[in-house]
C-alpha cells in the first residue's frame, strides 16, 4: 500500500512477471518517491488499474500515463468521467464481471456501491494466490462478498467510526453521504462482515481509506481484531494502511 485515504490512494502489486498500480491518487513525484522506498521504479510498471474517477484515486494519473506511457485499464464510463486535462495515451477498456489477463496475473473487476459513475474493485490471482482490493463502498453486497472468498489477503475499507462521524465537524449532508449505501464502509460494517461472513482464508486483512477526522487507527484495528477473535480467527493479521507513508511489503 503506497498510501490510502482522502488525500490519495495508490497500491502496488507485483508477480513474477508483472508490476502494476491500482489507482494513481498521488502526484507523479510522490508516487515515484514512495515506489523508490520499496525499491521500485515507475519505468518498470506494466499497467495502472483505476477503480473510479474521484480525484483521490486519479490525481496523478494523467502525468504518469503521459510521461511513462503506462497502459491504463479503466471502464468506458469512468474514462468518460475523467477531467479533459487527463490524457491517456494507452488505454485498455475493461468491464465489471469480465476478467482479463496481464502476463501471469488474472484480474477480476467487480461492481461496488459508491457514488461514482462506474466504480469497481478488483480480485487478483497469480500462482495460486488471491488478493482482493475493495475500498470506497457504502456496504458489502453479495457480489462483493463473493469476490472476497478464497483470498489470502484482503484490502478492505474501514473508513469511519460511526460515533466519531456523527459527533464530528462534517456538515450533516456530508455525514449522510459518508454513511449512505453509496458512501464509505464503517468500522462497524466491516467488523460485522469479519465476524459473521469472513471465510477465514485470508492471512492478512489490510484496513484502508481510514478517515483522518472520523476514525482512529487504534479504534479500527481493535474493532476488526475483536471481530476476528469472535470468528475464531485471531491468527489473521490486521494491518492499518497509512495516508502519509507506504506500508511494509506483503509477500505470498
């Protein structure tokens, strides 16, 4: 996780044959700096996959795609919703529910409930390992739960603590948006999934897109860990993704 939150989102994923980014929410210079911190370079990327058009996910996309001519995988509706200033020299159009391949990496985009034109999350498979990335969603419908099954690692949203949000500084209309079914997933909603429906396969659960004003890393981690304890999966590791720095490198 190069970083996750309302200030920018970007995830690096590599197999034996391919290296990709999911989203490009940081500037080109910042993305380059964070990649260098894990020993990687922008020139080595094979693709950038986009989840949706919000600025914290595409803020650096135009510069990266144009300067390095990195192929961008994006739905047609999301591409159409991008700012005209974002030029994409190499585009591959994808669609929810239609898996595709990049070298040895199988990628399954799937629809998520969020207030964007055509938002998707992804499940990745390579060498028998599955990883799912699902953030920016108001709740967990059955199709999302389907793609979370059988994964060795899951990157899931744990955006806000409900009480912190309700009593916090956001105006009421924004609180309603965040709590709505096309908003962001709360600690409580994620905890309910981990307690009641998690299949127990994942070795690591990475909590992403935490709100800096309406959440606290310790609260999110404690709620997820308590849910896993109830599920009798205390050995599943819970990791918090930070906004300001890259995470450790997870290997499977």
